C-alpha cells in the first residue's frame, strides 16, 4: 500500500497540501536523535495513522493527568472538562491521532523500541517524540474519514535534511 501522508522533518505532505510539522524536544530536533526516547523525533519508517473520530479523550485513571491511549482522533479536554489536568493536557493541542508502526522494520528501528506516537496539533515548536502538526491537518483527516469511511492512512516518515523543527510555533 502506498503512503497517503509523508513527514519529511519539517512538513507533513498530503496530496497537494503541505502542513508545518515538528518532532522532538528543543535541542533534540536532529534526525540523528530519532532513537532517543521521549526526546528525539519520531523514528523513520511507515506508520498507520488512525483517523476515525473517537470524540473526547479520557483520563487513564492513574491520577497523573495521563490520557488513555486510543486508536483514532481524539479531542483533548479543556477547561472544566480537564479540571486540574488543564495545564498538562493543553500541551497536546486540541486533537491527537494515534500512530502505530506499519511493519516490523519500523517497530524495531530503535533499541529499546519506541512507541506511543501521535500526530497532535499543539503549537509549542517541540514534542516528546510525537509529530506536532499544523492545526488544520487533524480536522481535515477526521472529515476525510467521515467522507470516505476509512479509519486509517499510511504515513511515511522519511527525513529530508537534518532538522525536525518545522516552525510549528510560528
């Protein structure tokens, strides 16, 4: 299957559209940092991005302001729905879509294996290894799922250049 989306380190490309994108913490936004857990950019490879609308994300019940993992696009709770977790959850942006390795090569790219990746639409200019994307992309993916009935698309992460800072904070 041919990937519908491509992340090149600074942009996610989908058809003729281009969206700003960033991966990795500040100071760790180099392609060479991709196997650094919770700091480096998402490892290169093929990923399934789950795009069906799952509604509101939920707390995982551990009293640590962590959200339950989910395989689709979630809306991140805000204000009174987030309660005391508001300052933490707002770091996700307004939406997130789960990414899972689409093959064993991608899954085993790093040792130890990294996982738990999302596309999310915050505007901080960094992530803890996910891909922070332009705010329009996730809404458009959700609408695409509704129109087509598809619940996932393939994303190829193939870096062009050495940086993974896509100016999502500008």
